[in-house]
């Protein structure tokens, strides 16, 4: 990614109050972008958005992607060049409880975002974040490529497959027609780890809560294999992809996988063993009753397209990813010690930049404020 591209550039995010949205917002601020976000209130308490004071240096708008007029008004007012669509109902198990809300948010919310983009001429590039679970999972031992069939057993996975289809339809029908060419791509990332995720039914937040409560973590499917990666890895991919879309929209507008190498695609139990080892305490046990909604047992991604064409590479191995994540939570939850969560998170972004070979152009708060007023 080219750090200079983002300095002074207007960027709009949906879902900026969520886990991935908060990390991306902080990174964009660090790169000197002029950021606006539209989202519901933070989905958890605590939340990374609040604890890291993410809203301090961006335009923080509250809105629901299911409300088309409100989304259109927000996008029209901000007039960005680059849009990242992260707003979603992101949990598989929650989708069984609220399937209609999941489809309304993940499918119709995506349609609303693309329809709003259609009527804002300033937009040059759009990255729609879907999921590695958008594929029709056959439990193959090899990774899915971007050309594999879409599908989904559960409502969440199916909703993300539908979002992929809707994005392709809007791109072909409206955003590459009539003389206007907007770069529109979808991004399918693996299971992300990183500090500040407090959602229920996610393995690392559940592990942290178990450690702090002094009890073993009860695990439903310890043998389930997932493509684990630090949250900054796919975010780097999204930023790189957006730069390409802005420069050559027709060439780069397609679907892209961002996931780890096969060596880092491991069972849940191995991830937990590493996490507890880095923390210095903690344990897990298998749930005695495993009946429940269907969950995939094996999922891998083939990311050769992103590596070959975008030049995107994983900068962190799994052990480094787990170590960074454990360190973030351990420092953030330390008793009798005040920790600046924003600074902690920015330190990890800086560490990742060094590992990935990114040299950002730092922008002072005064200059950033002046840029926003000028815009």
C-alpha cells in the first residue's frame, strides 16, 4: 500500500463503530485521511470505538444502512472519493436467532450503500467487505478461489453470498455504465484476531472473559479449522485494493480473498493453546453437549490472486498474531493500571506497518483539522 495516497483524501466508512471498522478508522487517521463514518452505536460494551476514542478525529455519524434516505444524505454531504462498506450483522450463531435482520442488514444494507454511491459523483472506489463464508462450503482440504460457487448453509453465510451477487449486479448495471466508471470490489477475509473485539461467541473474546473470570473456556468445536489472521492483515489488503480501484477501476473491480497461508489455518484448540501460552494462564475444555446450529468444520482460502496481482502479503505469522492479540488484551485489562487504549492500538498499527514495509506520512492534528475545514 502507498501511504502517500491516503494523506488528505476523503474516505467514508459504514460500520466504523465495529471492531474492524474501529481499527480501519484509526489507521486511516494515522495515514492522514479525512474520515467520515456512518454506523449504529458501538455493538458491545466495552467497545474498541469508545475505549480507543476513535471518534475524536473523524466525522462520526449515526445511521442504519437499512435506512436508504439517511445513508444517501450522509454520503451526499461528505462527498468522499473512497468508500469502505463494513456495516454488517457479523455472527453466524446470531443469524440463526435473527435471520430476517441478518438478511436486511447484510443484503439490503449493501444494496442501499451501492445505490447511494450511484448518486454521488465524487466516489471513485468502493470496497465491499463480505466474508470467507460466502462460499458453498464443501469441507474441502484446499482453499476456495474467487471463482468458486457462492452459497451458505446458515443465514449469515447465505446473506454474504447474496451481498456478493448484489454488488456484482450494481457494478455491471449502474457503476460501469453511461460513461461513469467506479471501481467496485468485494473483499473476502478469513477469521480475524486482534485487540478490542468484545463480541459474544468469538473465540478470543470468550477466552479473555474466561481468563478474567478464573474459569476454563468451554469450547463447542475444538477440531474446527479456520483461516486465522490479525485484523490488520485484511485491512492492509482493503487499503491496497482501494488504491488500485481508484487508479484503474475497470481492471481491479472483482472479488478478492485475503487470508493466511495454509500453515496458519489451524484448529480452534491449537489457536487456544497458543493464546493461553502467550497470556501465561488459561485453559479450555470441550462442551459436553455439542448439539446446536450447523457450523462449518473446515474452511480455507486460496489467496494467490491477491498475492500475484495486488502484491499483498501476510506480514505476520500465526504465532506473532496471537502474541500481539494476547498482549493487547493483557495490557488493556490489567488491574490497577491506567492504559491509553488508543495509544496501545496505534502502537500495534505502527508495529504492523514496520513488519509490512509501510512508511506512513504522519499528519499533525492541526494540519488534519485544516484539511477538513478546507474540504
